[in-house]
C-alpha cells in the first residue's frame, strides 16, 4: 500500500532526521516527492509504502514528535 502525506515541521524540528528514524523503526519505504526546507519551517510531500499498520505507526510517530501530518487526497505531485 502507498499513501502520501504533507508533513509540516516547526523550526525546532527542521534539523531532526525524523523521516530516516521512522524508516528504521517501521517497515516502510519513504519517498520524498517534494520539499521546501528553511531554518524556520519544513514542508515535505512524503510517499510512504508498506503495510497499513506500519504506515499508521509511522504517521503516529511523526505526530507524536510534533510534526503536522495531512493526507494528500489527490495525485497532485505525480
């Protein structure tokens, strides 16, 4: 299964390797489809592939670490 999300990072989280860490903790494959990162804000369009439970675990991981996660409903970034 593949799902896509927008991740929004605050300036406190921009330098944290959360996508990498989520990939190590959960059985998922991540693909950054688009990103805009600065010293004060990070916006990432992220595709996550894996079992539904693993994807949900990764999303919860991001949220628990203070990342705003929004599903991408349309295939805008194809």
